[in-house]
């Protein structure tokens, strides 16, 4: 018997934590994780080729591994229904005061 994971965890109101609106982000990758997304993110971050290749190798390892059977049931987790990269601003801020307010609030909620 399959369980509707969205209703089980209360997606929308998200009863187990919080979520921030994503409409103000300057970039949001498409959902899912594949070699093209990894390469696009690496290029956006201006990473060297060795880092991009390292990430692609790690992705291959991730895809080759079976889902863990210990702990909680992860069988209903859809890895292709997740946004893996979002960028809140065009550049990395150097001063805390320059970090967008919603990002600072997220850090505060996380206790960072």
C-alpha cells in the first residue's frame, strides 16, 4: 500500500520545519539530478574542470548505490522531484549586513 508522501509530511504548511519562498531567487535549477545539471552548476560556479569531473564521478557513484535499507523508509523519496541548486543573489556577499534578509532569517532559524 503506497502512502502519499506529500500528505504524510504536510507539504505546503510543512509541519516539521519551515520553507522559504523561492520566487526571489536569481537562479533555480530544474528539478532532478543528472550530469547536465551537475555540469551547469559547476559552470555557473566557475569551478575548474577537475572539480566538475569529481562531482560527475560522485554522481555516478550515487546512482550506482542501492537505497539504504536501514533507518527510515526512503523508498518513496523521489530524487527527481527536488531542486538541487538555487542561488539567492548574483554574488557572494562579504558582509553579513549585505546578505538578503530572508537568508539571514533562515540562518537564524537554523541557529547558525
